[in-house]
């Protein structure tokens, strides 16, 4: 039921026509403002030749799902023991139920069990979850690359997918030959291929290498070619698995724009990503997979906010069980990350980060952090050469994965200079009353000579900012919106008017 606003039916129908849930909710809750059937008919004809009456409008806004998944399960054998031809042939004549029972032994691992959900026409669904919960396996089943162990999948329309790097491509063929082969297999006619080939090549941005065998392509070039092909074949349904995690910033921006354009045109999209900001900005609904099943499905912003809080609580429990650093009350510390000699931090052979700490009022990484206190960020790193200039920095994200801000020593001229080899600590402070209460994550990076950037994995540090203790009994009950809550210097003065002039 996303997007419900106080607006007219005309503006509702004039917007994205595939946003059926919005129009349906509007008809229910704002029916008092609906024009007569005749007026609706005239307006609908003007907007779309498909809608010619109020009855057809009602049918149009209640579409059948284009993807129906019912009790879908998938398991894999854990043992390396090979099966004989006789055993394999015998399985073919067994009933589904008996095959299903055989997979309950300890030799099998269940990726997920009994997944049931629908995806509507024109909807963009984001799937989120930790590695290993079956997100990619689910997309492979929907793409008919992998067979399920049990359950059913019903798909209406042409489907295309961008899954693992290089999947669907022949390594010995050139980029151009793979486009021609892939487009043919996906049902495009010779005329369609001839007309769209220049656009596919142009969008991919690899024109110089299009006649080179793709086994020589980088992972970024693979994704460029696969995404460009999938989004130009007029598919009804598109499946993307971490397509935005590979490639440079310029191409990521192009893919984001393209996904939004396809969604607005009515293409059904399923997007698997670890980037929570992408799910919020691109998706109508989000689905979280955990522990072999769907834990929640619904509004992206609400689900992701709760998901981050759950991850924070899980990390606390996991750190406690693994004997990590503990606070005085035996709760674990999460607001620091230290790399060992064997577990290399971000950097290169000349400079490498080995620790990052987020410190509160007590200047210790074992204490709580409150909104009304300075937050110190300390980044420890080691230089092994003195002939390069190295700077460090971090990017801060809120609990929905949105970039709050980034900061780096490169922006402070007095700190961006050559230094002799040795160990250093870079320090900066987030002023008190800047961040709102909530959970935040960070990545950390090294910049070499002002241009080359070496980043850590995302969410390398996670910390929680708590409400100020003296605000617990204040009249307001709900958290202020947004990741920032700056304390501004407000002044109120009396207003006097003399000769029609306002005097403060």
C-alpha cells in the first residue's frame, strides 16, 4: 500500500500506470471524490486506450501476479560421494514426495524451505539477506537454471536475468557474438537484434573490446555486457543479482537510471543486493530471507530499519559467544575494528589501515555513545614508504543504508602531506548534537596521492547512538526523523510594527 497520498484521481492515473496498489487504495479510501463513470471513461480513454470504463478500471487495478511462488524448497547434497547410474535412474521413477523425504537425511543441506510469495506486474521487489541464505539460488530457480527440490513456480511473460559473472556467456566467443547468441536464445527476431545491437553495445560502454573474446574481460566488463543485453530485449520480467556491486561509479549511475526507467514502463523486476539504499530508492517492496525462510516482506524503509537493528542485536550476541572484547557489564563492543597481520586491512604495499575506533564521551571504545557528546573517530595505519602522500577517511551510513556523509584528511591541507615510514593515528571529531539516535555503520578507506582509493568492505564498524539521558522524560515520544539532529541556535524576539515596518 505504498505511495498513498491526498491527491486527485486524475493525478493518480496520470502517474505511473503500473502502480496498481496505489490506485486501488485510492479508490477505496477516496471514493467520495471519484467522478461519475462517464467522466472516468472519458479521462481513461484520453490517458490510455486500454481503459474505457469504470468496470475495466477496476479490473485493471487488480492484476494477477506475474510470478507465483508456492511452498518452494531447495536442498543440496553435502557429501562428496558420487551416485551410481542405477541410483539416478531409480530416482526418476520415484514420486515427488518420496524424493522429498530422501532429502531429510543429514547428507543434505536445506537452502530454504516452503517459500511462498507473489510478485505483481510492474512491481520492483528487493531481496535482502546475509550470504548463504539462498538469494542467488532463488533467482536461478526463477530463471529455470536450477530445479527446485519441491514446490511450484508460475511465471507469466518473457524473463531475462543477470546472475553470476559470466553466466550465460561463452568465454571463447566475442562480446558481439555473445550478444547475438544471447538475444537469439531469448527470443528476439533477426530484425530486432539488428536494430538493437548498436544500442546494446553503446550502453555497455565497451565498444573497443566488443570483438574481443570475453574470457579476456574483467568482471566489470562482464556485468556491463550482461546488464546491457538483459535490459534491451524487451523482457517482461528482469532478475538482477548484485548487478550494482561490480563496476565503476559512472556505470552504476547508468544502471540505476535504467532500472528506474524500466520500472516506470511496467517491467517487473526482482533485485538482489546488499545495498539497502538501493532497495529503498528502487523497490516497491522488500523481502528478507533468513534461516531458510522469509522473515518479513513489505515496505522497504520499515523493513530495512528493523533489519539493521536485528543485525546489530545479532552481532552483539555473536561477539559475546566468540569471546570478543566486552564492556564492564559483559556486553560486547562493536564500535571498533582491528585487522591482524594475516587479515589485511584496506590499503596497498605502501600504506595499510590496521584499526578504526568510534569513541564516545569516555574516550573508550567500551562505553555508550550519546547524542549530546562529541564522537571521536580514530584511524590507525602504517606507512612502509615515504615517497607517497596517503590520507585516510570514512563513509557513514544510517540504519537504512543511506550515505549520511563522508570525511577524509585529504580535505585538511595541514594533514595531507608526505610522512616518513612508521605508525600513525588519524583523528577527527563529529561534533556533539550532530547525529540522531539510531544505528550507524562505517567503511574506511585509504587515498594514495589524492586519487587512488582503497576501501574496506561496507559496514566494517557498527555503533549505536543513544538518546540523551535527560530527554527520556520529555514530552515528545517518537524519534526525530532522519539520521541527523543538529542542535541549532534558535532565537525568538518580539515583533513590533511601526509605520507598517517590522522592527525586531
